[in-house]
C-alpha cells in the first residue's frame, strides 16, 4: 500500500497506543517506546510489523508510543494510521486477515 502523507491514530491515554506513520524510502523504520517494553516489547514490535506487512506497507517511518495497549488495539491503530496515510476513505478493509 502506498502512503501519500503523514498520519496519526490513537492517543497517549493509559491502555492505548499512538501510531505516527509517514512515507519512507528505506523499508520499515520503526521507533518504539512503551511503558511495558521490558515485558512485551518483542510482541508489540511483531504486532506492528505483521500488520504493516499484511496491509502491503513496504516503506514507512513509524513512530509508536505505547501506554500498555493490547494486541487488538495496536493492530487497529496501525490499520487506521495506514488508511489515513494512504487516503483511503471508502470501503475500508478493516481486519485484513490478521
């Protein structure tokens, strides 16, 4: 999926995650900070990268600030940010076989 602009999804509230995504040129560049990094950092990173791959995003700069969100919230926020960045406004393919 081609990203056309920068986009944000999510909040900085407890149990949520904020995803900021913008077009990139060097594959997926992921910057992740999390209040639960020591416990779940690998799982959070995997959820983000898997969702991006399933959406066909190959080049993007992604900045993630996690405040203890569960996997389904992380995936939904990534999808939302990607759809906004790709300027998809109709017939959104939510939950692409995650």
